[in-house]
C-alpha cells in the first residue's frame, strides 16, 4: 500500500480536531483509553476509602470514623471496586485489544461503545458525588434487604446505589454486545474459531456471561427501587414478598460477576505467558474448553453465598459439589501455563513477574475458595475476615496482578513508549509484600471470629496484632501504586519510543505501529495459524504477513467474515464520529437521576432520550451504504 | 531489585503463615467446644493439609518451570507435548479425586450439624442491635426471657430457634457451631451440643446496620447443676428493692420512659421493645457486649447511651444526676 | 477530561443533590431538653380557638429528615399507635391521613397532642417518651398526611401494608377542622 492510500485511510478514519473530536469520537482505541484511565481513577478513589477504613481498624475501639460514615465507606469501596473498576477495566482493555487482535479496523457498534463510556462515567460521578453529600450507599455492596429497604435505610442513599447499578449494567451490557458481535463477525480472514487468540476466547465467554448475568441484578435493583419509591412488596415478607428473593437474584448475577472479572485476566495471562515463554500455549483446546466450562459452571454456584440462610441441606450440598467442580477448569489452566513455561524459554520481564505473582496469590485464593465451598466450613467462616481474605486474593491476585502485567505488556502498544523495568520491579515487589501483609493475617482474623463490616472491635479477642499488620500493609500497597503513577507519568513525559512489536508477541496487535493509527491496519491481514506473527512454534518472528485487498479506503469500511471459518463475507460501512451518543447518555442520566426522586422522571425524561436516539439512528442518505450504519 | 533481595523477601513472607500458630481466643472457631464445631474442625483440618500440600506442589512446579537448567541451544518446542498431555489427564484425575473427597467429607459433617434430638428449646429473636433470648418450656410458668446472654448445659443438645425482629442478622458462636441467619419471615434453627464448660463469645455475623459491630452474645456452658441453679435464679421474679434509695429508684423506673421499653418481671413494667432487665445485674456485659456490667459503665450508659453505641435504639432519657444514682441503686440490685 | 467539563459536571451534580445533606443525616445523638420543675402549660382551652403552633425551625428540621421520619415510623408501631389510630386510617382514634385535624395538623401541634394528651382518650406521653421521640412520631404523622418532603418519606413499612405508599400521598391541609363536621363515634 502506498503513501497516498495510507493518507486516504487516515483521512477516512480520523476524528474531528480539538474538543469536538474528543467528544464525538467513535474510535475504539480512544474510547478504551479513557475508559481505562477513568476506571483507574475510580480504583484509586476506592483505594483511598480502604486506607481510611484500615486506619480506623488499626487499633481496637478507635474513634477516628463513626459507624455511619464507616458503613458508607465500605459500601462505596466494594461497589466502586466491583462495578466501577473491575468489570469496566477488563472490558476496556478488551475494547482496545480485541479489534487489534482480530485484524479489524474498529469494534462493532462504535457509537454504542462511546455511549457506554459516557453512561459509565456519569454513573460513577453520581455515586461518588452522592458519597460526598452524605447520600452514598450504606448497606454494603450487596445491599441485602430488609436492611436496604426504606424502613431501615431511610432517605435516598440506597436509591442512588441501586441506580448506579443500572448505569454500570447498561454500560457493561453495551460493551458485551459489541465484543460478541466483533468476535463473531469481524475476524481476519482465515482466523477460524480454533485460531483465535486465547484472550479473544476469554473475552467472548466473558461477554456472553455478562449478557446472561447482568439482567438479573438489574431486575433485583429495579425491584428494590420500586419497593422504595412506589411501595411494591417484592421483598416484604409480611405481604408475601421474600427477603431471600433479593439474595437469589443478586447472587445469580454476583457469582458470574466475579468470573466476569477474572476471565479476561485468564486471557491476559495466556497472552503474556505465550509471549515470554516464547512458545505457543500448551493445550490450546483444553484451555478453550476450560474457559467455556468455567463460563457455564459459574451460573450454577450462586447459592454458596447463602449457605447460612437456612435453605435445605441437600440443596446446599449440591452447590458444594458444583462450587468444587469449578476448580477443575482452573486447575487445567494452571497446569497448561506451567507446562508452557517449563517447555519454553522464559524471560523474566515485568509482565511475566506479575504473572508469577498471580500464580502465588490466585492459587492460594482459589484453595481458600475450595474451603469456602464446603458447607460446614463456610458456616464458620462466612461473613468473616476469612472471606475478605479469600476474595481479595482471588480478585487482586487473580485479576489485578494479571491486569498490571497487561498494563506493562501493552502500554508500549497503547502509548507508544516503554515503561521503566526497574520501577516496574519495585512496584511488583512492594505490591506483593504489601498485599500479603495486608490480607494473609485476615485468614486468621476470620478463624478467630472477627466478622466483616464492623467499624470497630474490642480488645482482648486476639485480633489486635493482625489488624495492625493489615493496616500497615495497606499503606505499603498504596506506596506501590504511587510508584506506578510515577512510572507512567515519567514514561509519558520522556520515555523511550516503543517499536511495533516490543515483546515479539504472536498476535496481530503487533502487526501495526505503536500506538496504532486510527485505521489500525493499512491492509486487512490474512491469518493461517494461531500465531500469525511467529513463523514456527519456536517464536521465530514472521518476515511477512499476507494481506487482503479490496476494502475501500475512501470511507470507513470493514471486512465481515463468517462466524466459524472466518471466510470473507461482506464489506460493512462503519459510522463516522457522532455527538448523539453523548447526548443520549446525558439524557439517560437525567432519566435515571430524576427517577430516584420521582417516578414521573421515567416518563418525562424519556422524551429527550427518544429525541437523542432518533437522531442517532436516523439513516444517512448522503452516502450509499452496503448494509446500514450501526 | 536484585535477585538476592527478592529471595530474602520471599523467605520472610513465608514466615507469615507461622504467625498463626500461637493464637486462641474466646471467639475462635479453632477452639471447638461442641459436637457441631468439632465436626467442622475435622473438615477444616482435612482441607487445610490437603490444600497446603497442593499449594506447595503448584508453587514448586512453577519455580522448577522458570528456573530449571535448560541446555543452552536446545529448542524443545513442542516435543514434550504428548507426555504433558498424559500428565494433564493425571492431574485432572487427581484434582477430581481430591475434590470428591472434600465433597463427601463436607456432606457427612453437614449431616452431623443437623442430627440430634433436642433436650432444651430456646428461641432467639435478633433485633437491632441486641439478642432477645427466651428459654421455652411446655409449662408456661417455666419460661423466661433474658437478653444478650446464653447459658447452656454441657452434654445436652439445645435447639435454638432463630427469628428476626427487623433485618437479617446471623447467630454465631464460633466455639460451638457454624452460623445461621435470622431472616424476617423465616424460622431457622441451630443445634448446639457443648462438650466443654467455659465462657465463649458470639457475635452477629450479618451486616445489620449502624451497630452491627457491637452485637455480641455472652455464652457460658455450665455443668448440669450449675445450669439448673442459673435457670432457677432466672425464673424467679426481680428481687424487691433492698432499701429506700433502691425503692425510689424503682419508682423512677416505673414512672418514667424506662418502663415504656423494658420489662422487669415482678413489676408492672412488661414492655418487650427493649431487653428484659429482670436480672440485669447478674449479666457480665451491658448493651450486647459494648460495656462491662459495672456501676460506672451503667452510669455512663444511662447518661448517654449514644456515646458507647452510637445509633442504637435507646434514647437519651433526661435525668437529674441524683435521680440517676437512685436508679442505679435499683438496677444494680436486679441480680 | 478537560477541567472545564469536569467542573461544570460536578457543579450540576452538587446543585442537584444540595438538599442531600440535611435530609440524610442520621442524628442519633441529640441534646435532651432537661427536666423542668414547673408544670407544663398548654395553649389548649375551650372555645375552639386554634392552638399555638408557630412554625418552628425544629419542627421543619424533623419533617425534612428521613432518619427521624423512619424512626417515627418504628415508634408508631412500637408504642401501639396502631391500636387506636390504625395504620393512619383511624379506628377508635381519629384518622391521621385525612384533612380533619381536631387539634391541628402542623408538626408542632401534633407534637403537642402527643406530649400533652387530648380529651377522649389520647394519652399524655410526656415522661413516657423522650422529647425527641415525640418529635419523631410527629414527623411520621406528618408523613402520613403527606406533609413531608417526598424524598424523605419512606414508601412502605416492612410489615402488613395498610396505607398507600407514603411517597405517593397528596399533602393534606393542616389547619384544625370544624368539630361539628366530625362523624359521631361508632356505636
């Protein structure tokens, strides 16, 4: 492809300049970058809440923070970490990488992508502003009724929380739908399902899980909102409702939710291990089957959050068996990764270091999870600090460590510069040490009887020393993130420029510049193996990549391929930048916030939403289209 | 960071688990004192050893994978893959076998938690943020009510019926058994068969609002004679005021806001909104464990209940300091 | 995100939620009124003159605070107001959800009725409740009549449902009704 053609491509795919371009972009990379930055900002804010909580718990009977504020803090910490950080950032990394790994120019439904970011941003701002104004959530991130009903949580605090769920679930569902559509229809020609990178597989399964799980929590939170606003009786035992209905609906979502967070990390680990072991992953097929099995099994476990609720024992035992069963696919994956490293030629760069950290921490968390799966043992440690330790090990060890590895791995691709290896190692070791110091003692605290969600504790129960250790560790973790920020800021200012393929990775994302141009690939690549950029199974870099000609460069167009075999099928016109996603998101925000106070907000607020969405979907007659705009 | 420093740090971190060896406490689940908690303890011991072994094996495999000596030029590529495939199959078989063992052990222990014939029936109603404890009996005059304390006879099975007066709470005495939730609209139950006399502590284990952190239960396991004596004392009505001060205190109690919420059996105060105070001074703690049962603590509590337990349902009743002392004389006599 | 956009977004949110602070505060640590040796006086006297009920900041405060209204609802059940007033629809005692107020329907007047008692069976609760509890009950009764901010009112209790949701009630006027318009008590 010559320079004139590239220039034409750049013109077709470029955004408008300045602030207008920033607000109207539908480029998946720009949207994903701001998603990632926003999610990290929420992460840091939620982390500050954790630091305050640990300060209050450092000594028994401290009076730094009163019960009301403390309850709001842990509720927002959990809600922000789960709804505003963990799921969105995994989806954001996927939004950035999946089109690149598939060799296509943009994600499916690009305007929906932009819309989902704005909805997510406004929802996040709303809940943090609510916290500042003393109207933040106070019933935990799980919001059990009747505590969260209007009788026991007066005012609008829980309503803001329930509505925040609606915001984030809308955003999450949008991204999930885009990812499934992209993966099923926009793969590079020749990239059959059996040749997809494992990260793409993990995002496919994750997105399908999102689509099936999130409606459950939206239903639960909507019932809660109507109970609190207009007096429905869904959760009122005295009128035929049931407090356990909330728990079932919430955990039917809540358990898949943690796998939604964890599964993208599994994909990231596969990418990192493959690259740094310098051989293809051992056991591709068992790995894919393990991902799919995890996705299915995740929906059959939720009752293990309710073992103490008094359900029939035989039913509980079924969920013990199911919860233990899901350890098998994870065990398969651990074996395959270790086998890959053992038979490859590993080099210990920072991304692989984080993956090693993952192994040390996630396996421990997974094993404590197997313990929690046992009904009698769970009846002792449920709702104690043992569970807090478990889920932090699996969430931080199992999702955050791979994510940080992914940050170091893909930062050169995204920002075009190389992060400092030295600072990266310091960050890793500080985080590893601080994390273990914070959360390992919590296993003992749980066994010694310390329940969760307590703003203080008495002296003399054997808890004092462990709490102090945890509190000190929390500040060590904070220090590691300060280092990370320093690393990122320094690199952005004066870091070394990154080559196209900084780590000699095998997937298509490295077949383009760092950072990629707006159009991703100058020509549509064709693929004939699982490792398009490796000539053989020994990670020898490919000299050339075959490409397909015929997709237009004078306007936005992508190539669609068949779902299973990825044979070329269609050329599809992609939308230009548009302001309507932003207007629609603003209108939707007005509806959601208004309806917290008055149910008529749904009716009257629907009008601007309808106007904005009509403008969004209005067909363009100015340019001929081969199949319609998204 | 240098490799040596990293190794030193890892070794130091490995010592962290050892810190757990020297700890017991009155709310510890590792200090099993009943049939039920001992059944659970057996499952815990099994899983702890097996899971620790698995963990060590996985980490050792990983360390070997990274740091094993490789012949410099040889590129193994995928020559070992068939062997690895067989190893994977063996690994899956091992994991499934161990998990099946866990499932069977859990199932059997769970059955032991629900087995047993009740010798004693108790009803616990959890409220924000205290425990109403009623000892039931087929004869109505043998029933009595107390609050925030549980006394059990050793070697007998008590069946605790669990009700909630407002939100979801969770009844949990770690030394005796696992926890069970108290859910409005539901009646759950837990069986306790204590085997070792002594003092234990329970605590609400389901987040229930502002003072979830201070909703403790004082539990004592007594031998048969001690339990019978305690029960007889509880059945007796409140002792009459012993002197003029206490009498004046009783009059204050009955004439003011106190009797609107609290019951003292043997007087006209019969409200069930707040904890039963009939034998208040015989308890070891006040306000569900927030304060010790001593005159100074009770004085501070009466002066301002919201100081020690902010958000709890007891209002601040305005009282003259002299009147408060008379009231204290009465209350401290309620043994 | 540019700093200007961020600032305006924050400002919008802040203005929208400006009422949040007072409504949401959980005030469980109140200052007690202190015992007064003099007998309490009432402005209630024969002749049908309206009772003193200057709107007070204190009354307004309780009416606007969600926590106090919620507590009032719990006290309404705890102290068996249901026994005479039903869930607000009246039985032996008059309805509290309508526009007829024999002794006035402003929160100050309701508070006075609770604390002083009234002829024909309303007990005097002074000394049996704290003053704050009486204000909380009065706030809840105001909510039954639809006279509190809808954002502060609870929609329903977690109990048998006997009223429409309090967030949906129309506001009832609070002046005393004409006594001659009262129905005779049921036989």
